[in-house]
C-alpha cells in the first residue's frame, strides 16, 4: 500500500510539474513507488499460490506486464491528441486510489511477509548507482562520438566496478539487498539469465519498431501504438496455455519453445524495407507475442520452482531487478545501435543531416525529402533488429540449460517415486 501510495503521489506531482527538472525529480519519486509494486505483488502471489500453481500465477502476472507497454502508447496517443500531456500522469491517480481501497479490504497484514531484517544500505549504495552508471554511459556513447568519450566510458567502468563490489559484498552479507547466493543453483541461474536477455530483446525491440513506424513510415504516435497491438494480442492469447503447460511439464521447455518463436519471428524485421507490407509485419508480431508469452513468465516460474518458500521474497527482488536492468540495457543498446546505423546509412547514401537523430526532427521533414531518405532509414532499422535477433538467440543457451536441468530433476523424482514402497 505504501508503494502504490508513493506511485500515485509521484504521478500527481509529475502532472503538476512546472519544468523539466521538476518533472525528472518527481519521476524519481514515482519510480521509487512503482519499482516496489511488482516485486511485492509477485512475492504475495507466489507465496499464496504455492509451487504447484506458479505457472498459472505467473501467467496472470504476465498479462499486464506485457500488455502495458503495447497498449500504453495507444492510450497515451489518445490522451495527448485529445488532452494535455499532464493527463498521462493524472490518469494514474484514480487507479492508485482504487488499488489502495482493494488492498485495504482484501489483503491481510501478513501477506508476503518475510523476515527481511534491516535494509542493506551498503548494497543499495553500491548497486543502484552502479547500474545507473552503466545504462547512462551506454546511452551517451553515440551522442558523444563513441565508447572512447570520457562521458561514456567513465560511467560504464565505474558502474561495472560498483556492481562488482556489490556482488562481493552480497556474497558475504547476512541480509544482502539481492541474495547472489541464490545463483548457485543451476536452474535459478539459467532462468534468471533467460529473463535478463529476453527483457533486453523485448523492451529494446519495443523502442525500435515504433520508431520505424513513425520515422520511416510517417505514422502518428497513436497509429504506431495500434500497429504494435498484435504483439500484445499474441502474448495475451499464449499466456493461459503457457501457464498450464508450465505446471504440467515445467517452465524450462515452455520457455525454450517460446524463445525459439521469438528469435524466428524477429528475423523478418531485420529485413524490413521502406514499403514492407503491414500485412506481413502484423502476423509476425502476433507470433512474436506468442513466443514472448511462452518465454518470459514460464522462465520466472521455473526459477521459483527451484526455491524454498522462505527464499521466494529474495528471489522476487533478484528477478525483478534483472528483468528491469535487462530491459534498460537492451533499450539503451538498441537505441545506440539505431542512432549509429541511421548516421552511417544516411552518410553512405550521400544525404546531409546524418546526425539529425531519430526524434521528431526526422518526422517533420517534407514528404519529398522523406521519400529520399526512407530506404536508408529502413536499412538502419533492419540492421538494428539483427541485434534483437542476436539477443534472443543468446537467451536460447540458458533456456536450454534450464530445460535440461528440469528434465533431470523430474526423471530423478520419477525414479525415487518408483523405488518407494507402496503404502
């Protein structure tokens, strides 16, 4: 309830912001509250459901997680077209009030409680700025001339150093912010790696494709959001079935099959042109959504299945951090690659203004100019999608390890039950 209240308060203050600086500050407050909502909620649900229903519970959690980034641009486009941008934040307030009322009525005081001890301030002061430094440095590489620019490599090196110090601290601490000892289990490590890499491919791709629709094809923000909707439809369709299959055969094999679908369905986007038919892209988005629905939450459910009841809250924190960091790094990486590709392709085509970037400047060019740069831009977007394909393909490795680990565990359990005397 505290996290929801902070999120609602932060949303209200963002809507009332009077400058970009105040908006950034209030977004930090909003993110502080919003960042706690998912770990706390997942911990409550996972502990309440128990290990035998984790697949179905993860499917329930996954629907808003995956549909939010799809339908968010659609709703945001409608709000911006018909009201002030401030209502993007104000719309959260009645939702937060409703959530607080339901929580007060339905949740008991011990829901999701664990003996967490004191907050690991040392871990917090090492991990948070470390991760922020890596993401910031990566995002600044292309803007300032590459990785050799001090504003790029210095934050990255410092960030990696702080994360390394955090890992060392967490390994020996009694109550670390994130219990890195959980990663000693092969199944948990493989599931966590799959979640991290898939989040990077998912959220990275979700910034590149809308930009392709807007920058290269001249679509509005609302139209781009609608064109992304088939991916959400595919994910929503697949998740109930994926949850049942996870409970039946284990999340490892379901996640592996989903990642294969994600990888294969992303390949056509690496070959897009300035006039690729939407009739081709929409079905591929549906298939990609089905793959994502079969990959993300089954992998997290498989991670929980390897843990004891008491380890669930700590594992929830670790998995959520990995998912969000993976999404942030994937987004930053693909944005940098896209910016570099656009500059390279426009320069190769002999078109001036190659450093214009990927924002609104390219959307405001006259139609005759857009027609001249459309094909080089499409090539840039296609080359960027190869990176998303690569991220999905790399995620196949830990997913395969997870599937094999679960298969061995089930075989050992079957043999043990077969050798046990009949009561």
